[in-house]
C-alpha cells in the first residue's frame, strides 16, 4: 500500500468517525484536524511508511535534494 492509498483509507474512516462532510479538510475544526493528523502518523507507522515523506524513500529524498 502506498501513501496515497493509505491517506484515502484514513480519510474515509475519519469522515465516518468524526462526522466530517465535504472534501479534504473543509469544514473541519482544529481539533478534528489534529485528531486526523495523529491518526495519519499512527497509520504511517503501522503500515511501515513512517520513514517516507510524500511517498518518497530516504534515498529518493536525498537524490532529489542533490538535484536542487
């Protein structure tokens, strides 16, 4: 599972749990956003994506930084 698929799964689950309507983040309170982001970090850890940022591996981030 990649980061985009994981985010979709989390978003749908969170919408049900938090009662959020609309697209990503619209109409959410600050507390709901903090809860969602906390869940996101836990999901990334559970699914082994905690070392990735934006779907990139550490090696990809280093390579991208070297090109800038």
